[in-house]
C-alpha cells in the first residue's frame, strides 16, 4: 500500500537550487570538447553532429540528487573539476 505524503512537510531543498558551479562546468565542457586526451579514442571513430554537453548533464543530475547542505568541494571532485586531463586517463 502506498503511503500518502504529508502536506505539511516541506520538501527537501536540493543543491542545484542553491549552488551551480557554472564557470567550472563551462570550463570542463570546453576541455572535454577540445582536448583529445580528455575523451576516450573510440569517441573519435564517428563524429556525431549534435553536441552532447556531458559535463553539464553530469553536473545537473548530480546536483539535483544531493541535498543543499552537501559538501561542495566533494561535489567538485566527484564531477572531476580538480583533476587534470592527463590524470583522467591513468
């Protein structure tokens, strides 16, 4: 049996509502697209004409799942913003 939600309960605030590292996401998107070392070689077998902003998608999904009081430095590390491109392949 499905429980009915309590109408007096306030919804949980999400991290994406309070904080979005737009500059870091933009830099990561550029790095992801420009640097051939940042992407696996099989991505270059066929050029796909519609660009998929993977860094933006990853950030939006992760930030929409985490609570607003999540550790922001940990979130940036999970998204890979502090990792140089050469270390991504190791």
